[in-house]
C-alpha cells in the first residue's frame, strides 16, 4: 500500500495527541502494496471445492477474492510456524496481512466460541511464539476479540490473569514485531461505556502498541463505531488509532438484539484506509458462523456456510 502516514503522525504530535507507540513503530502500510487476500480462507476453499455450485460465483466475487483476516488459535498447530508461513506468503506478494490472535484462556466465557489456551503459561508461550513468527515482517494483528469486554464474566484470579495476559501480549508485539501494528480489542459501540473501556485498555498496555479495534464479529455501523472510538480515545487522553470491523456492518446493527447469525445483515465496506477510523477491515470472515444459532442453526462457530454468505451478499 505504501501510503505514508508521516503527515498524520506529525500533526498529532504537534497537537500533543500522538499515540505513544505511533512514532516508535514501523509503518507496515509503507512496506506493502495493499491488503493480503487469504487464498485459503474458508470462503475461498469452499469456492474451489464447489466450483459448479450456483452460489460459488457470487461468493467468489463478493467475498473470497476480498482481503480479510485469518484467525489463529489452537487449531493452527505450531503457532510460530503457522504465523511465519502466512506472513511470509504475504510478504512475498508485497501485501499486508491481517491476523487475529484468538486463544485467551476462558475464551468467550463458555459461549459459542469457547476454548483457548489451557493455562496462563500456555498462553504466554503461545502469544510469544506468535510474535516470533511475524518478526520483522509487516503485519496487522488484532488481539483477542471480546477478551476485555468480557472481563465482567470473570472474578478473582481469572480476571487478574486475563489483564496480565493481555498486557503480556501487547508487550510481545511491541518488543518482537517492529513492523506490526497491533490493535487490542475494545468491544463494540454499545457494550461497555467508553470511559470504562479506556480504563481497561490502559490496564493492558494499549499505549505500548498501535491502538485498538472495534466491532469485531459485530454489526454496528462504521459511523456508530467511529463515534464510540473517538470517545474511548478522549477518555484515554490521546488520539489512539483505531480500526473497525466492517465485514458485516453494511446494514448496521438493526433494531433487534440478536448477535448470532442474525437476519438482514449485509457486507460492509471492503478493507480500506479511512472512512472515520484509521482503517476499515474485514476481520470476521463473512460466511463463517457465529455459532449454532440464528440463520446458522446447526453450523458450529467458525465454520463456513454458503447460505450465511449469500444472506450477507443479498442483505436479507
């Protein structure tokens, strides 16, 4: 992409608002030429395996050929090898990969995406190896969707451990991945009050990385998310960069409270710079189920469904 943000950084610095990490880290946008399209995403694999299906063409055009994130967890095998292989392929293509670290112990508080590392030490080893796998290659990393917003489901040692582990994760990328912009997950526009989320982000060391991310796997509009993101930044005391997951927010959140494969949601703006946040990115893989619920009843979390993908393409 090789788009300089030097003027932006200078303007923020003059205003006394620059992120503590902004001036220190390498700029992966300047080292790449556009976002990486995962050739082995769930939609891409489904299209290859079902080329004659009537749904394959629209899914290929609208989803499988668009840049998006790859999620990493226990299913990824040796994490250093998996991350190194993925970021190396993107580097060879001169593209910027987006990776999601999703392995915090007690993940999703026992919900549809339950799982995660088996112990605090197992997580430290895993996230350290994740950062090692990137090394000096350019990348964007989203750290642990929902982990901070779900602190309220934890008590005592479990809550303290989560804060410590997220802070450790931030430190690993700050120390080991100089050309990576890491973003700590900050929930969505209506989940946690902005001042509370800012306090939590400070606790886990967001100031040591590039910024925070909003709306992962959710449906709030980019405008709503941007308003919330600016409120969080104000509470942090500096204009922390943030990105918004736009993968499924084309129709906004809607009036119902359903979050799990709800109807009438639509693909949002494809991965791009600007539009309110620093970037809009397809972080949730469109068509991957939120769990066995809503339009995805019978489809486990993280499993691709061509029917779900088609609903997002049509917005019905």
